[in-house]
């Protein structure tokens, strides 16, 4: 594929669920239409926000097929293929291609604590057999491993590894990635944290995979255009509004994984493109906290 197609605002898509915690296909179609109509440049499936580790294989396939059918080739679709079993990772990549996806995203294994050399080998071995290009997902929070710039330089030599989605929230590290890899025209440097979209794009990042783009896709697209045009003031004015949304993750207390998932789902319900239900063992945000979330949405709009 043409790696330059991987750019711009790419929402990490949540998985709308029915009250009995099954995939809500019609709601997912509505969500895809919402973000596509908002001008996004791609979709990212089976990342953290999708709750994919709590979904069964049939549900994962259903989600990919719905999204691929809905966009009908107009924008690229990325699919997370992570698993601790290398054989299953390759099988996931093969399935993603069969379903019509364009690119795979791969995080290093969890539970086991890998050395960086072991993680590099895992990525390279997957890339050897994957029928789709691989975007490395640098997620230290879930894997206890933060890939270095040196590791990514080594991985960039593999012809089937095309870039990194960096979700470490470590801007010094992101800067190192740019210093070492920004000169490679085919390498994709993708921001993976909503709080750093403006800074990352202005630094030279090619795009952002983010959760809040599901809510206000037009806002993020405007930010991307401002950064691409060098309009620093507009980019950070819009970033300020995005940072207001981050407060939603703390309405129940600490910003845990459950608060992240339930917070985004609560806002989807408010804007009418999904419901509040989340996968077990997490619980949806209670009714009594919804007015505070609506207040934060208004603060974001008015900022």
C-alpha cells in the first residue's frame, strides 16, 4: 500500500454494545458514518478504546467487517492484531486482510515482561509473515515496555513495518523518534495521546490515533489542518478544548482504564451515536454523574 495514506485524524473506534453486552451493529455503523462525515482520514479498530481484549473472535470479525463495509475503501482501516501467541498474531493479520483491512497495528505482548530485544524480534517475526503492513503500537502502560528510538530505527529497516503509534505520552521520546526517523518519507509517526495532538503534529507527526475524535471529529480535523499549515495559535486553541474532555476520565475518581472506557461511552450516548454499556468487569457511568459530563462537554464547546 501507499504508506502516505496513513495520515491525519484516525479515531480509535469504541465498540458500541447492547445492554446485554453484545456488539451493537447498527450503532457501530452510525458511529462510523459520524466520524467519516466529520472528515477523518482513517479508522483504527481493536485498540485499547475498543475493549477488544474482552471480545471474542466472532465479535472482533464482525466489527472489522462492519467498518470495512461502511467506509467502502474511502479511507484506510487499521486493525489491531495483538496477542501473546505469535501464531495467532499472524492469523489475525491474515484475517484482517481477508476482511478488507489495509494495515495492522501490533503491540508487544502483555503479562510477560519482555526485553527490548525480545520485543524487536516479536515485531520482526510478525512482519515477516504478515500479509499487511505493520504499524508498531508503543504502549508502555499495557506492556510495561517503552520502545526506544534505537529500537524503532532497527524496526524501520524492515520493509513491512511502516511506522509507530506512540501512546507513551512521553514527548521527549516522541521528539527522539522524529529526530531519528522524520527524514524517512515512508515512515509514519503517529501521535497516540489526545493531550499531545497539537504538539506532536507541529513537531512533524503525520497524524493521530485518538479517542475523542469519535465525539468531535471536525474539531480534530481542524486541528490537523491548522498544524499542517503552521497555524500554531489555532492548533493550540483547539488542543485546549480537547484537554477539557480529558477531565471526563476523572468524574468518578482516578483516571483508570475503566474510567477511560466508560467516559467515552457516556459521551457517545449524549451525542446519540452509541450507548453507555461497557464490557465486564467495568461498569457504565451512573445517571447521577451524567450532568457533570454534559457540563464538561459544554465547557469544551465554549472554550
